[in-house]
C-alpha cells in the first residue's frame, strides 16, 4: 500500500470577484473520508472558497492551485468538477420554476454517474434516500426550490448530495436559517453522507451544527485565509472565547 | 349588395376599431401596389373550385378592400414593407404544383428531422415534397367515429361544397374581410384550411388534428379555417407541428374563425415552426357566447416574422377566454404576438399567459389589447407576460393596450423581462449538467405552463426541439 494521497489539496489559493481579491493564500488538505469544518465570521471569504472550489464563473483564481484527486481543476467548468466527484450544497439554492425536482434529480444523477440509470432503479434509490432524510413524496412533483421554505431547500440539497455520492461534499452554511428540528434532520443527513467514500467540508459561521456533526479538523477562516487549524476542540474554544481570541493570539505585539 | 356577407355588423365590428390603440394605420396612406393580384386571378380561383356566386362576390369585394388598404404602420414595418406582393403566386392547384425534390430541401432542415426522429413519410410531407401524409389509415377510423357523432371535419373547400348553408351563415362573421389588409387578402384568395362543425351537446373526445386531413392545401399559404361549436359541445383542434415545416412560399396569411355558441368549449392549439424564410401573418379570432369557453394555445417557434394576436370576443354573459402562448425568436427572427380580449357582456372573464424567449439577436414582442365595453359589469381579466433574454443582442418589448369603459371590473397586468440567471446556470452545472443542458432545462421550465397543455407527443417533441436549439444544431 502506498501512502494515502490527499483528495483535495488547496495550495496558496488566491481568487477575486470582479476586481476585489477575496481569497488571499488558502492552504488546505483533505484526505478521503475526513470531515473538516471551516469556521469564520461573515465576510471572511468562506463562501467565496466554496464557490471557487465549485467553479462559479464570477470567481477568478489569480494564483495557486486546487488539486482534486491529484488533478488541477482550476480550468474545469462546474459540470466537469461535478463529474469527477465534487459537490456543493448551496447556502442559498436558487429556484428554477417549471423544472420538477424528479426530472432534475434524474438528469443530474445520470450526468454525474455518466450513464442512464433505469427509471425503476432510480426511483427505488430515490425513495430510500428520501425516507431516511424525511423528505416528503410531494417534493418530487414540485419545481426546484420554487416556494420552498429554508428548511425544505436545505433538505433538498442534502438529498442531492446523498444521491450524487461525491468524493467531497462542500456544505456552505447548511445550518443557517434552520430551526432546531430541521438542523437535527439535516445533521443526520450529513452524518450518513460522511463515510470512507465521501469526505465533508462544512463551512459555517456557528458552532451549533458541530454539536451534531463532529469534525476531525477545524479551521478558522479570516480575511481570505485559514489562520488557525486544530481538532474538534478548537470549535468549542471558539464558541467559548469568540473569534477575537484567535485573531488577537495571532497578532504579533506592536502590530495593530 | 353582398355587404352583409362580408360584414356581420353585430359581431364583426366589436373591438375592430384598433386605431385608438395603435393597432391601425392612418387612412391617408396611398397604396400603390396590387399588380401581382388581379380580378382575373380571383375569378379563376373561384371558378376552378366551382364556387357559388356569393363566394365569388365575397372574394372580389375582399380584393377591392385588399388593394385599397394600406400596409399596417405598426409592428415590424421594415419587414412588412419588404413583402413583394407582385412576386407571390396566389393560387396554384395541387396538380400543377411543381414537383419538388427531396434534394432541394435545405440540409439544416433535414438534419433537424434526423435529430427529432421524424418518420420518413412525415419528413417528406413537412418538407413539402409530397402532398400526402400517410396517416390515411389512422384518419379513416377516426373519421368513422366522428361521422357517427355527426361531427363535420373537412377541408374548407369541401366544407363549402357539402355544407354551403352553414358556411354561408358563419363565414366571415367573426373576421370580416375588411378587418385588416391580410384578412382581406386571405378572403380574396383563400384556399384550404379546415371546416369543423360540432353538433349540439357533442363532445369530441380526441383532438382533431389538421394532420389527419391529407392534402397539400393543408399547409397552404392562405388557409381559411372555420370552427363552429353548437351549444354545449366541445372540440379541441390542433394544427401545425413542432418539427420545422419547410415552405418555399414566403407569405403565409391564414384566417381562423371560431364560434363557440352558448355553453360550448373550443380549444385551438397551434404549433408553428415554419422555416425561417416565411412571413406568417395570421388573423385568429373567436366569438364566445353565453357560458362558452374558448382557449387559444399558441406556440410560435419558426418563421422570419410572425404577427399574430389571437382574439376572443366575449359577447355572452359569463363567457371565458384564454390565450396561452409561447414564442421563440432566434437569429433574424421576429415574433410579434399577443392577444386581444374583448369583454362585451357582464361577468366575462379572460386570462392571458404569454411567454417569450429571444436568443442570438432574435426579437419578441407582446402586443395585447383588453377592451371592456360599458355595462360589462364584473368583467375580469388577468394578463401575464414573461420574456426571457438569452443574450445581450436579443430584444423583447411589450405593448399592452387597455380600453376600459366600465368601472366594475378587475384587470390585472403583469410583465417581466429576465435573463437566464447566472446563478441558475451555475446551480444546474454544479450538478453535472453541461451549459447547454442547463440552459435547455431552464427554458423548458420557463415554457412548462404551455407545454403541459399540449398532448404528450407534442410536448416531448417541443422539449427536444428546444434542446436542439440550445445546442445550436438546428438549421
């Protein structure tokens, strides 16, 4: 056996939106099956990282690398990235009126798996996943995110990840705007998702979700980069002492 | 002498005076053309068809109107003025049609047939190579069922021969020859089209498709269709198809008249996908009597210029009208479409849903009229226009006109113009769909309110066609 290779390796990543540099030298390695959490204040650039990973056209990488399964994906379109095993659960999933959830899910699963799955087989798999996530049947005939509540949108995101079985699932503030019951259901979904085949990168503002989903690694994000990394304990310390504690700790004396 | 045949004043004039709404031209415009169409041609058409005297007079009167009427000064005037009436053959008998060969059909159209999987026989018909569409067997059994119910479903020429009295009573009562320049032209030289008569109380279960009627005039230049639904009856009529229809005739100008008598229900579905050399200038109008319901389901995909504003005159109490339309305009296309709802009786209701997509510099326009006459108390009208632009070069305009002469009414109008959202595309692409697949999915979703009203085979074909359009592989 060779030594384990990282699934994702982000190396000194810089990215901008329009002319504003948001990511300023991100370094991060994720190995298969690991669960990581990135925590940071609003505006620290966390969401930019998730969009840049997935290849949003408005986010331009100016330098650095994103190696996924050993391959630099910076030039890849979002659909190419999806097909090699990257997936993003959106903080604000958009509505697409007129497109039913069931048609969309099937098209998406076929595209990512690279083959037509027989309708019957797909239905069976879908029903099972929906059941475990507590997603009601009527979701299937509704239009994508159209008129969905916040909790319904997040559940649909998790359902998609469960069907796509990505090698890396990036969850962008999946906990925001959820009440406690919804948070529990969604967290259970994430825990089912996280397995040796699927690594998880949780991006969050609050420690709250980490009561239900236990990461092995926690990173503190500030001003476009990771400023501190640690184990699960780090999130508890952050909760107790606030983000200022990390920034103060890292600010050398004499420098404001 | 035959004025009453051209003009049924009681219905014909309702809502015809569009001059106040920008729908008509100044009368001082001098028309100079007309050399392409002569009295002799019209007389010849009528005599070849062995028509009764009154129809010949009707045609000649319409010819005078056509020659006198100026071209519309609204819509796409530049394109309209480029129509060369002298270069148009106004009537060619089927047997005299020059034999066209499959080799003459443009490559792009053949490829689209391929990709849509259109059966061989149907391709030739759509391409105008054969006049026969081999659905004769299918139609035969349908025809027997219809006959048993007393339903008449014929081409217009046969309709006039076999049911002269019904035709004479209704022909031109909804759309008089003088309505506009192109209805006058059609009235003078019409040929082909459908004649449908549904007896009182009869519900026609299966949609009547123009396809079933097998002759070349089916897709003629100057079709004339008249559908009469007697009290309490129902009929759904479908014309056109989603596959591109190749025509060497550059001007198509149909007139379609629907009459829904008390409690009757007519649904008229059109899918127009003419090849991109065609000017499609159509006048469609329905009259809905007490408790009657009329629906125009109208899809415009092809042609160079389409000008079409299906109208419903709600003349009886509680009559209901709906127009549900989509338009798709690509490179060098202008879809100028809309709806006219005329409320002439109390508690009449109407609804318009219009959806358009412009791509590659294509242009779509919504041109609509809602007119409420005094004393049409309790009238309700709801109009919704959504336009989707796929790029910066494309264009969409809305020209709504309201003429409300009654206070006790509810009129709602909502119009949106949007672009295919970057966020929507990114969302679908992040789920593995290519940009073309994602765009096609968003567009199919946008058209869904329309598509779901179509018979399944039409809906499936339309979705596939949009996918082809999106991947730029349609000729």
